[in-house]
C-alpha cells in the first residue's frame, strides 16, 4: 500500500494541481488495490489565471471593440517605441506597488511619464511604497513581471488592488495595454477601457500621479 501512495506522490509532485489533489487507495472487486485521485476537501479546486483568450472573450461579451497586435516580447518602454508608430493613442506602463500596511496599488500611466515613488504616497494617501514581489503579482493579478497590465484585473476577483489611472493618460481617446502577455498589445477606446475595469469590480481613481502634471 505505502508503495502505491509513494508512487502517486512522486507522479503528482511536479504537477500544478498537486497541492489540491489527494490520493486514496481503493480495494477493487477482485481484491486488487487501485489508486483514486480526488480534490482535497480542504483546498478544493485551484483557480487558474485567465488566459489571453479568456480576456478577449470577456471584452467581446462586454461589446468592447479592440485591436490586438502581435509582436516580439517587450520588457521596457524603449522597446515598445515601434508600437507607438503602429497603434494610435496612449502607450503605457504599469506599476504594481505595495505599501507598509500591505495595501496594493496598480498605477497606470503613459510610458514616458516620470513617477517618483518618494512623493507618490502623498498623492495616493498611502504609506511608503515599494514594488510588489513577482510571487504576489502572480497571486493577485495572474501575470509575470514584464506583462503587468490593468487588463489583468480580470484575475483580481477579491478586489485586493486599488487602481490608479494617471489623469494625463486618460486624456487620450484610445489606450494600449498588454493582453496579459507582453508579446501582444491591445488597443481600445478610453471609455471602453473604463467599462472593463468597472466590470471587474474596481472603481478606478483618476489622479495626476506623474511628476510635472
């Protein structure tokens, strides 16, 4: 018996659902032992982050017209400069931040905006801010560094993040964000973007957070 359970543990150990799965030994009609897998009664079924297709489906369900352009992975504002010539509207950057009281903020601004983390707390009414760790980013928004985007609010079902949109960015009639992956950019109208954010249960704060605005 222990050999069968041990084998199951080795098989499941590297699988994404291993933590939410338990193995039970089952005695068959012919007295042979079999292995039965089921959900852990304590953890239940894990919730996987939304995919790009899930996101695009949500946009379509909301009646939001969008245009998604494929491109090589970009990790910096400088690398995305070519896209600015191909897609109209504001091109952006996103800061996933945490303060000393563990409150989370997603600050979204134009790509070339200067945001000073030393003065930003006064504008937000928060404690001292630092960047959220990759593990926390994945846990809350379901994306990895380099792919941070307000469209990842689709994954923040617990509404842990306070969404802050820079006022200068919101002057653009069209806006561009990664659709959960930094190998594509999705363009949509400003009002449609706001409608999406609110459909995720978030009421965004529109503030002048960039220096010089």
